[in-house]
C-alpha cells in the first residue's frame, strides 16, 4: 500500500480533530476542577440554605449553627439567649442582636 497525499489527508484530519477534542476536554476538565469563577462558589451553609428554601431556611440554619457553636442557648420553653461567645460573621452578629440577652427576654429582645 502506497501512501499518497490523497490517502493520508483524511487520516491526518481525523488525527488533528481527535487531538483538538482531547485538548479541549482536558482544558475544560481543568477549569471545572480549579473553578473558573471562585467568587461564585457557595462558601457557607447560609448561601446553600438561601438557594434551597429561601430566607426562612437561612434563619433556621443560622440559629442551628449558633446553637452548635454555643453562641446561643435555649431554655426549656424554647426561648433563645445569647452567650458571651462572640459571633464570627455578619449574619450571626445580626441574629445575635435580635436575640434576647437574659432571663425574661425571648427571641427578638422583647419581654415574653
């Protein structure tokens, strides 16, 4: 079998096409692995909660995380109170400000 330009051209085009597809596939996989836009990644439980069920879920998630980190405590009736532990981010600081500070004050800071 003798190789001529007419016989080699289809094989060369197929090889170039295969290599191009392989290169684009590797490049896309690398971008997905590294994250093309890291600023759009979800970085907190509150962001995920907002996307799943909206602001109500954000509030529930924030209170749960504050209880877990002992930034809030609940009494036997279910009222929430702040503890001396300082909140770590803006959302939990805002939630702490809306929470009661001691005996006789419930959620929202008012008397119940």
